[in-house]
C-alpha cells in the first residue's frame, strides 16, 4: 500500500503504478502543472482514487479508477486538465469537478 502525493511538481510523468487500499487518496496532484498521469490502476482506496487541487494543464490518460469508496476523480480549483481514455467506474461518484 502506498499513495502518491505530487505537491509543487512540474512536467512529471506518473506511469504504470498500482495504488490501492489507502486510507485516503490514491494519487493527489496539488499546486502542480503540466504533468501526465498515464496507465495507472487506482482501486479500493478509502476516499478518492485521484484528487487534483489547484493544478493546471495536466493530462490524465488511460487510467483504471474503480471501487474507491467515494470519488473516482475529484478536481477542485484547477484549469485546463484533460481526461482521455480513462475507465472510471464503480465508485460512489465517478467524477466531481468543483
């Protein structure tokens, strides 16, 4: 079990991780820009699969995000993020944008 916190990270690729059974989130992008999150599996986390907060211009591509207790992906106060070819299902809420 591990989670991935990317805080103040720029132009990083997070690829092919399996992140599951965490107490809170699988992956968090906070105050981060121009990153790629690609081909990860985020499953069975106790809150969100992915939390994107105050993070802009990120690409979320071909991830499997399922069976998280609450949200698959939550995006808050973030601009110009793209979600492409992700499988997001069997979460209480699959996608929340605030």
